[in-house]
C-alpha cells in the first residue's frame, strides 16, 4: 500500500528519489518550508518527539549523541528539550544543516552521505538516533551496521523505519542478521505514530550494541 502524503508535493518527490544527488537537491530546496509543512496539523510529524523520548528512556541524555540524517534539527531540538547537551548532527543537505545550525541544539554539524561508510571513529557515541531517513528512496538497511560500529558497547541505536518498508525494504532482515551475529541486541521495534495527521506509522527500532 502506498504511503499517504496528503498531496504534499515535496513528500511525493521524497518517496521517489533516485540517488544522493536527487536527495540533496530536494532537501536543499525544501529546507526553508520543511518544518512548517511537516509539523502542522495536516501532516502531524510526531516521530522526532517519540524518538527523543525513546532515546531518553533507553540511553539517557547525558552522553554523546549523534543525530544521523538530522535534517532541520527537529529531533535535536526535542533531545535538547529533554536535557541533552552533546548532540552532533549529520545530513546530506547543506540547506537542511543551515536550519539545524540555527536551532542552537547541536555541538557540531557536518555533511554526510549515509549510503556510504560514515567518517566517524568506532565506538564514538553513546547513542545514535536516526529519524525520517530509513524510508522509501533514501537510506537502506545496511546503515544499521554503521550505526552499531560508531556506537560504544552497551550504547543504543534508535531509528525510525517507515512501517511499509520495514520488511519489504530489508530492514527487519538486517536487524535480525546483526542480532544473530551478536553485533546488537534487538530490544524492540514497536509500531509508533510517524506522521499522525495522515495516519502513517513507523517502527521505532531500538538496538543495544554489544
């Protein structure tokens, strides 16, 4: 079943992108209006708040946190509201990073393509959070191994995966593979509201790194 976009032209483009250059172009263009379009009642983008709550419960907010695919900083702002002070962010779009920078929630921000190896040292963060990026035509399930690599042992990876690609996109299979190899403990993958205004859900994936 197709994911509801509510007729939003940016979302319709977002679910049919073709590679990192296409992604960068869309989000650079969308950055200025992204928050207004998604956080309003019509879309009801609640995933950043739910993800921040999940990080707070699983890992706490006192450690070093990487917001991977941080966009305009919606998740970083939610984490900051919960007391996090050491948040770094990565995103492909400089336009989105400019908006994230203006929030004041982040310690460091940098450009990165999450479809490629992440230029971060092993065991670098206490928690990695990724919201809105594991979805149609964006970043595939292979990134879970990278998130685990850069998370310290006993740290947590918290990521949303759009519900209708959780199995078809190979995300569940990759989580199962990493768990079977004792790279991570798969703590949970509960169905959680994502864009509540359109009735769109995600899986809130919580992994504990071994």
